[in-house]
C-alpha cells in the first residue's frame, strides 16, 4: 500500500510504501476511495495548535513517524477479519474515526470521542491519506447509500461537529438558535439547525459575504458583530435573546457576541478552536442562569442519526473538490493559505 505520510513535522508529506495489512480478528481493510482533508490535519502536520498570543499546544505526542493523516475516510471493503459478520468484501462504507479505548466509563457510555486513550483514525492511528486503511471493528463503518461519493466522507468530521453541537441544544418550537461564525462548519451547522429545529436559525459573522451566503442558505436573519448595534437589534428581534448560541469560531470576540445574545436560562456551546481567553463576573452565571459548554465532534450513535438526515436529503451538499492522493501535501498548504473553497477530498 501507499500513503502520503508525515516523516517530519512541518515538512512536506512523503510517499511511503508499506506492506498492505491483513485484517485480524474484528478488523476490516478498506481500499480508500476518498479521504477529506480537514483543517485540523494542518495543525497535526505542524505539530501544534495555536492557542492565541504566543501559546502553542504541542500535539506531536501519541503517534510514531512516519504517520498517515486523514480522518474523513470513505472506501470499499476489500478484506475482513474472521470475526467480521456485518460487512462483506465489495461493500462501500464511511468510517467513524473518533475511536476510543473501548473499555472505560466514557467509552461504555457511548462517548468514545471523549475517551482519554483515543485511537482516532488519522490522529493517533494511521488514517486515509493512503490507498488502504485498517478499521478496528465493523461497528465503526456506516452505510452511505444515496449520498454522493466523496461527499459522505466529509460528514465524519465537519458534519458531525455541527450535528453534535446542535444535539446539545434545548430549543423550543417558537425560538431560534444563533450560529456564530459562518465558515464551512458553521454553514453545516446552519443546515442541521434548519433540519432539526422548527424555526430557521439566526446567523452572525464579521464577513458580509458569508452573511449573504447564510441568508441564501436559509438563515432567518443575520447580524454583523462589527455593527455597533447588532446585538441590540438581535435582542429586540428575539424578544430578549436566543435560547442557545453555538460559537463556531471560538475567539474572544465571537464568544462575547454569543454570550451577549442568549436570554436568561440560555446556553452557549463552543465548537471553534480559534483561541483566546474568557472571563465573566461569577455572579452573572446564577443571575442569568446561563450555561457554557464545549462540544467535540460527536458520538457513534449521533453519527448514525446524522447520516439518516443526510441520506434523507435534508442537508444541502457542500462543494467538494477531488484531487489525487499525491496532492495531499499541496492541499494542506492550500488550507494553510486559506485558498480552499468547500472541502478537498483526496482520491487515492
Ligand atoms: Zn477534521
Ligand atoms: Zn475509553
């Protein structure tokens, strides 16, 4: 098999040839047909996340080099271990990558994505920037019949992140959620909010073009936090604030806007990883009865729920650009430069 692997952090990926694994026990070998290139791959490739200011979070631990990135994996089953019963050679599947240890209270609760001993595909375990990928168990494979090839892969990260955040919200039929940050994942959030809640969502972004796109995609109303009276207008439009706001940026400014927009008893869920720090007078928590939480991708059962919405055609597809596997390094560079529209999907 061939992979485009990290051999040195921050350096271009290199072509690595290795023996194609033979699945043992419960394992399944996929021939990778498509693998999405995610912005977090850029950070792993760099070896660190920017935490704002001069702070960097080192993310080089937990994997050996050479390492194959890629956690949005779609492929064809080409070999199965002796314990595999639910999939057969020739089946087309997407792989849930947020795999845990499988034997801790968190995993037992069905929240493998939050396990402290992760075995995430393309993060700790070899991923999909390759001709083949080994999946540890059939339960991580999902059918995507009816979803465009290459598009299905992208739901395993950005789609699931958006869906997982929306699932945490408590929204009545007469209220609207606010989506802060209308980039790729935020726009996906808008799609899921439309599909999951009775009222169309509100949107906020500092980019006028993104606001217009959100309006076109079905946002009920949009706000630009750069306008001095944006928050005042939102509070008036919503009769005192929204029940929930999801911050897809995760910066000091975006969180400030999200916090200001929720009504008493409301909730703010942070998804974005832009960085920065936040402080608020403690008495305001009880006085406004507000809660703040974070959301990280989603669980396997949420992934099944999400795929049902996607298969039912309730989520408009994002633009996908297919590139050959050897364009992996260039694709990371393009993401770094911010010149990618939609999602790049490698086609080994
Ligand atoms: Zn991702
Ligand atoms: Zn675990």
